[in-house]
């Protein structure tokens, strides 16, 4: 094992060896001993069933390289001297050195100096290890003056004058060889860049691989070789003088590669290459052709490919079938015949194919077998994946068929299920402390619930969910992925209502999944979607109120849920923040991603503030095509404030935002900024936590004593780590937030409220800095509104009864009156506050009882039909024209 990759030791307990009813808890303790008798100390994590040691843990324990260590797990009952042990031997070997070379690649001006920097090279086992750097150039002779050696500003860099190269229009490859300096350390690693000197001033840039962002927001280091089973993301960073260049990506053969376009409609500086386009071995060579008027330039990158695990002769994965009849079947899957050309130690993951996705049932570990259970009658594809130490995986599948039992009547099915349910001893499973035993039982109970009903089914479903939280390990990303899958499936199964305790368990599972992946950029989109589903189902069960209908019912329900609102709000916001951080970690500059369900939708967009790509950019959040948790679990839906407003939400960024962001270190993080949004269609979870809700005093012009009625969900808008405060520090920096609405009442006034945190960990609603105008209108039906805001945070659209004489603000203008009435033009001054003194203010006018034909008549008495039609567009509503 390589210390830089950490150590994970798994164990499997025989559940039948544990007392029924959970009478005695099983305790675990790992110990270690070295072959040479040296001290071996393990951290507190050794008191768990699985042993997980990170690279820092191994460094602190001072394990010796090339030395055998025996790890022993002792399991025993509380208060008993009887124990059982199992052992394994581990040898730690040196990790390969990582060579990294930064500098120009592709075409460069033949008259400039260039620096090749290898300072990011490292020893994964010890980042402070001293390394030796040797630079070389080929083909020889590289330089016209054979005595020229360049300049070494420091040991890890080499500065070269391109005018000293032997010829222009000739490619030259510069290589660094990194070596260990300790006695007996023979490790070496190399990295290379190729440049071609060109006359004149060709466009230049640098291509880098994108392997996500680390927990500090910096680009994560890539493995020396790319895993051929994963997409390859390449990013071109254009040099400052050439940011207006057009870009075309080509491969080593000069064939144009498919790429998207950026916000300006030009080819993107980000390229994704799918595994189907990789060569069978060797390397992927990419070039970006940069075009400026009258001159072209190229940048290139050579990405070596890892050798994935290989199984040369079938069967690589097979199942040993003892029975195929539900529910007594057993399928023991076995992976066999796998090897790795690089000599890596392999681990194996087992699971089920689901709509083309690999849904893990057993996380990657050394075991080559797994017993499958938890399938109702039907056909399935099982899989086993062999995974090397770099994460490259190769998978094989096997079909299975679960047969219907002899019982055919509903009563027979119910009796069969009840008999199977009674055999699942939740207390016994809890006492094992074995998360895999619990998740296996959850898969089994889900299959029983899908097959039929029984009196004891609901209690077991809820009990298993709460038990899962006592045995899961938030430090193990693989085990948390299988725990999340099991929680999702068992909470969806059957028709039983989830208890508030089970709902809280679902929230804990989601939060633990986010925590386990806090330092990872490898979370899949399907995992984020699954976590969102589990989050919503947890909120539904944990914080519920009786169902009401109509606006009065919605208001009563909102007040009724306020007592549990702080916990619900904290669960929602912390998990959403964590999920969007995981999404952002895997989103390259120039990319965006939208994930979630129709209940909770999230979006992140990452752009450079240096190229203006975010100025006036509309960033859309739309999960309307995804499944609604409410529909999937309608029998358990008890939140009553769900607003099924169709359409997408969006944020249109301010014009000039990029320039303001570029000079703000909070906004501009290493020449990149992330704009995040989330939309929660049920505002009750959030609004129930507003201390001054729902008083009409929040809204100037509202009738005294009126209640505020939410007509939208809650849109949260943040930039990087900044969740509150001004969007940017410059004046007139306002964004337009488009929010779908439902139940719009034209007889009421409409406004948007911003929800601000206050010192009591609650929220306070405010109309300051937020204005509203109708957006999408069909006849007199308004389906969305635009909220203009200069502040980050959470925004919701509400309606209220206006005070006498105020009129329904932002409602469609009525048809001209049959008899003359007093004409009225009103100005909404609600956005004004003391801090706006000296600042430009945009007012929205509203006209009532005007004779439009008279209003738009020309000076010589003719009707100005063009102006009239323009004014009355979208059924006569004056759409936020500003004066």
C-alpha cells in the first residue's frame, strides 16, 4: 500500500453470531504490530468496525516504508471477556513521485523569454521532501549557441530565451526529471512541454487538465496519468493580450473536436473529451487553435493514460445462485481473473445497474465476493467493478432473474411479506455496528414493501432508517454512498408514512454524505440528485403540518410549522450549501451545472471575471423536467405550502459585474468566480423561520392587519463564499431574479421580500433593496415575476392587500373605463431607504383609468398606434419601463 493514498481495512461481521434482540452491543478495536518490533500507534478511529487512515494519519503514526505490519481487529460484547479476532498484513511502499511542469506550450513568439517551472512537483508520501530537478531539451542541438544553458532562477525552474533556439517553426520539447535525494531512493518522474517558436506575435495560451477544486478553492492536483474510464476536461487559459481570440479544438490528427460555446456564442475555452474518443493506450494529445485577425497560434497538451484493470478471460463476474424464488433467493456475486498492468492492488465494488447508472450496494474493498439481496420479482443487471489505486475502473455485468413465489392472492402475498419482515431483527442489526448489515436489510425491506403490504412493514422501515444513523461512518465516502442509496430506496418503498424520527434520520444521512465528500471533487451528478431527493423526503417527514388548501389555509399552515422551523431551516440550508459546494468542486471555469428535483433545484456557474462573460448573463435554474419528490411520495406529502409553479428561475447578472468582481478578492478567487443558486418550491420550511413574518408592516403601502401570502418558492443567490451583502461594491449593481409564481391574484399587490439572517440564527424579512415587476403574462394570468435586487441572499414573492388608495401594485392594467374616472399614475417608492441617498433610483410607474388613445395622441391629433401598441404589449401591462 502507498501511504499517500491512505489505508482502508474492511471487516464483515456474521450477524447470526450476535445476540438476538440486541441484548449485547458489539465493540471493535484495531491494533497493529510491526515485523521489526517498532512502535505502531493508531488514532481514535481504530475503535470502529472499519479502519480508515488518511495520509496524514499514517504520517503521524510514523509507519516505516518497506516494512510488514500486522493489523488485528478484535470484536467483543460489552461486559464480556469473550472476543473474536481477524488479522491482515500490510506493507507500505513508496509512492511514485509526481512531476509537474508549468509553462508555455504550443506556439510562442520567437523573441521572448519563457520560464518552465517544476515547483509543483512533489513526493506524495512527504510534501516537504527535498527533490532534485534536471532539465533537458530535445531535439539536439536545441540552441544555436551550444554553450547556452539558460538561467536557473531557482532549482525547480529554467528560464529560456526563445531567440537562442536553433530554428523557428521547429517544435522543441522541454523536460524536467524529478528525483528523490534520500539514500536508497531511486524514484524518478518526468514531465514535458513542447513549444514551437514563431515569427511575429502569435496568440498564446496554456492548456491545463481540470481535476476539480480542493476544499480551499484551489485547483486540485491531477494524477500523473488520466483514468481512461473518466471524461477528460481541458481548460485553455488565454494570455491577457489574446482574450478576444476565437478558439478551435483539434486532436493529434488535426481533426476538429466537438465543443460547446460560451456566453458570447464563440467556441468555449473548456473542452470535455469522453472516454470513447481515447486511444486504446498511450496518451491523448489536444491542441487549441487560437485565431486573431491575420495571425493564428496553437497551444497543446499531452495527457498520458493510465492502464485500467483488465480481465482477459471470461467469466470476470459471475453469480452463484442457490435459489431464484422471491423472497428466499440468494445471489453470491464473485469477481475473478482481474489484474492491473501497472501492478496496482485492486479493490472491488458491487452493485446494480439502474437506468444506465452504477448504483453501489457494496463500496470498493478488497473482497472479491458479495451476496446480493433486496430485489422484488423481475429482471436485473448486477455489476462488479475492479478499481486500481488511481481510481481507474473496469466493470463487468451479469443478469439475474428473481421469480414470483407460488403465492398469488393479495392475502398470500401479505402473509409472505409479514413472515419475512418478522425475521429482520433491527435491534440485533443495531448491536452489530455493521453498516453493511444494516444497508443490506434496508434493501431487503424495500423489496418486500414493493411486493406487498404487511402490518409490521412500516415500523421496520422507520426503525432501519434511524438505526442507519447509529452505524454509518461520515468519514467513509464509499460507505456513505451506499448508505444514501439504501436510505433513498427504503424511504420510497411501499405506502407507509415515515415518522418524524425517520425524517430526521434521512436529513442526518444526507448531511453525513455531504460531510464525507467535503474534500472530494468526484461526486457524481446522480449522487447529488439522490441526496436532494433524500433531503426533501426528510423535510417532508420531519417537519410536517396538516394539509390545508387555499391562501388562508397556506397561511395557517405556515404559522403552524414555525415551532420546528429553525431545525428544518438549518438542515435545508447547510445541506444545500454542501451539495452546491460539491457541484462547484467539479465544475471547471466556463462550465455550469444544474441538479436536483422539481422540489429543490440547484445550479452553479463558474466563470472568469477577466473576460466579461458574466456581464448581463442569465443563469437559469430549471429542474422542471426532473421527478418531483411530491409525486413520487405523494402518500407521505404532508407539507401544505408546496407551490407547483411551472417554469424556470433565473438570475440575470448586472452589467459591468465582471470588472467589479475582478478587483474583489472575495469574488475573484484565482481568476475564477462561482455563482450559485438554489430554488426551494415549498417556502414554508424557510418562511417559518422568519421572526417578523407574516406582518404587513414589512411592506410599505400594505393595509394594516393584512397577511402576506407567498406565491413563489424561495430563490437563494450567492457568489463564491459570499451569501449576504451587496452583489458588488459599485453603484447600480443590481441583478434581476426571475421567479415563477402560482395563484397570482390580480386584485392584490405584489412585492418581493429579501430574507436576511439575524443574530438569533433566524431570518428577518425586508423589502429594502428589492423591487418587483411582472414578467411572464398570459392574458391576466401572471406566471412569473422579476425581482430586481442589489443584495445577495434569499428572495420570495408575496402578495398582500394594499392600503386604501394604493391599488394593486404590479397588477395588469384594467381596460379603459366606460365612463370618465379620475386618472391615476403611481410610483412605487418602497425600495427607498436612508442608505440610498445620492444613489440613482429606478421607479416603476403604474397607470390606472387612463384613456390610452388620448394618452398617445400626436400633437396634430392623430392616433399614435405604434406607441399605443408598444405600451399595451402583453395585454396592457406596463412592463417596468424606467424613467
